[in-house]
């Protein structure tokens, strides 16, 4: 993990001395009227969950991710600043837990609402509002017994972060995104290939941590907490528009 952070930060520093060639995703030009839409497929993002309960210790569970989870991003330029919405909702395959809980599948939902500030053509800083929520559905494998679903409270956190990119070749950029907040961290690194003037193909790796998601079990009148880590590859398209 530290290597990823160092590499991403190094990319952001190198972006300040990059040559002036065509820009690929992510968007760092927030001129009035500039708009970008990101459609991303999370490819089998694995989910690791640490469950802790008061008085009963903690245990770890690893879930295998499902394919073809579509995420959306929208960035709108306002001048020197931009506004952005991003969502990410990884889902898992049904996974065997133990002889008592049997099987389960997990879903995490993340939403971001950011304000971005252009530092130069290849880097930007942002501050935003991040929401995280987890849910776990047990599967007892018995048609007679109902399978309960437990959902956490929505955890609202402020985050700050940096976006950076640097050209590797004509129409090909290396990019990185880092963000941090209370009980939250996010690291992304990837390649963006310009396909046309208004469209890029992107491929990248993302790792996101969201801790202390609080759950309530009404049956046992007890609470438990999840620390969630999601990691995996993703790919997708970025579409750019100039509405001015």
C-alpha cells in the first residue's frame, strides 16, 4: 500500500512539469461549461470485512466480488473550480462464513460530492463529502428459513484529496487519485487512453477503506461494526462535453 501512495504522489508532482499535450481522463480542466461523464465497470472487486462486537471480539471475512458493477462519475467545470459526483457500489458473490452464519453476500455503497480546484493542467485538489454504507445478507440455504439482511447506518465523512496525471505517450496518460478522511482512505492508479477528441478508455486499480460502519441487530438488541476494504481492477469510458 505504501508503494502505491508514493507512486501516486510522485505522479502528481511530475504532473507539474509535464509537456503540454492532449489531456486524457481524469478531468482537471474546469473551464466554464466543461463536463465529463465517467462510466466504470468494477471487475470482481474483492471485499474484506473486519466485524467487531462489544464483548465478543472480532473476526475477518473475505468476499469475492461480482463482475459488471457499473459506477458513475460526473464532473462539471465552473471556471477555476469544478463540482463532482461519484458513486461506487461493489457487490460480492455468496461466500461461506462458518457453520453458524452459513453463507452471506456483501454490498457496500459509496458516494462522493466534491469541489475541485485546478492546480495546473495536470493536477487538482479537492475537498468533499463522502458517504459510506454496508449491508450483509445471510443465506442459510433453507427455503423455510428467511434470510435476514443487516444494513449499517450511513457514515458521513469529509474528505480531502489530490488528482494527478502525466503523459506516457501521445494520447496516453498515467493518473493517480488519493483521498483521506475520518475512517476513510482511497487510492487509485490507472491509464487513460484517448480514443477520440471527446472520449477516453480508462483502466485502473482502486483500493478503498471505510471503517467503523455501525450496524444494529434488532433480534439480539446488539450492535456491531464493520471495517471494510474494497480492492480490484476497473475499466470504463470517459465522455467529455463542452456546453458553453
